[in-house]
């Protein structure tokens, strides 16, 4: 800031504050704040949301463990099916060993952006089936930001187990394949995915998220089929026991 | 603006630096706790659901 200015004022020790300077500094300040916002949004906030939801899931699971009376038993082949939950209420938890041993996320009713998805929760399409029902249990979640529950969705491999925990126990779905579709492809959440009007005889799960990363141009879809049910009374399956116990 | 602020602050250079640093940290705390969550819904909404 020691450049000579117009021939006068060379003897003046203090310059007057120029409006252009102030404007420039304000613009730089705003720019830096925007950059910090982006960092916070894409990265820092995920840590906060992550740990909060992991903690909430553990507490929910322990609460269910205590609520023995409300537990429906069912059998591994014929699982109990929950009634329709209240809008935005958490009725399930998702555990995916492929996403890490500490992956434990709430599933809430509805796919509202503010009410469910932006809280970092996984949203259940209200018109789709509940876990364990014949037909399609369809959910959606963010792949980037907001705790990014489905961030690693593209890393799923054939045969990976995806567990949905409810008050009754653990529904074991096995991952089959990914599909990339347009945002209007509602066939992916049909009772038999992508077959319009077909009557289901199997139990499916559809997970949808955004594709590519940080964009809404397309949707990434993960399909799984129901394998078996683990009643709560018999405890969780071995591969997620540590996650459920919170020791991960 | 910032040059004027620097001149107005009391003490030697390291005291001024400390004051500015504390001010920056305070600003960050306010941003992360209140301002960023407040403006978040207005930026980059990303859809994850299929819909007609």
C-alpha cells in the first residue's frame, strides 16, 4: 500500500479510506466466507451429523431392546411387517457392513427434504412397502452433504448384506445390482422394480440417491432382495453384532 | 478497512494479531452454529428421490 498517489499527499502519513478499497476488502471477505461455507457444507458438517445420528441409532436400538413386549416374533422366512408409521417418525435403522462398522443410520417415514433427508436420515417412500413385506421397500438418502448416508452406495458389491433393523428385529437384504436412471424413472420403486403392473412374489429393497456426486442430473439406484429375518429375541446376526452393541 | 482496523487496535503487533485471531474464531463459531445452517437451504439443493 505504499504506491505513490497522484503526486500529492507524499508527506501525509495517513491516507483517507478509499471507498473502492473498502468495497474490495468487503468483496474478498464475502468470497472467503463463501469458501468457508462450502467447506463446512461438503465436509465439516458431515462429521457433526454423522456422530449425532450414530449416537441416536444406538439409543434407538437399545430402547427397542428394552421394549420386549412390543416385539413381534415371526420366523426367518416369514418376517413380521410393521404398520404404517407416522410421517417423519423413525421406524427403522440401516446397517451396512460395506459402509463401515460404525455405519448405523435412522430410517424415517417420508422423503421430505427438510423433514427427513436434510437431517441426514434415510427416507422411506410412503407408497412403497414396509421392510419384510412382499413387494418393494424403497428408500432415498443423500449421497453428498447432510451426513451423506448413501455416500458409498456405488461401492456395494453383489452379495453384500444390508440390514434393516426395526423394533421386531433385523431384516437381511442382499445387494444385487446398481442402475443409473433419469430422475423421473419411478419404475425403480415399483412393487417389482422396472416391471410396470407386475404382481410381486418376492421381497425387494430399492435405495435411490443422486448421481453424479454433487448433482441432481441422474439417480443412482441399488437393488437388493430379501434373504432372511433375525428376530430380536435371538439377537443380531454375527457380522453386525459389534455395530449394534456400539463397540465399533 | 482492515488497514484502519489494524491502526485502531492497541498494543504491539502480536497483541493485535491475537485480538484479530480471537475475532476470527468468534466469527467462525457464529457462522458454523447459526449463520451457515440458516442459509444452507438456499444453496445447492440436491434431489435424491425419483419422482414424475
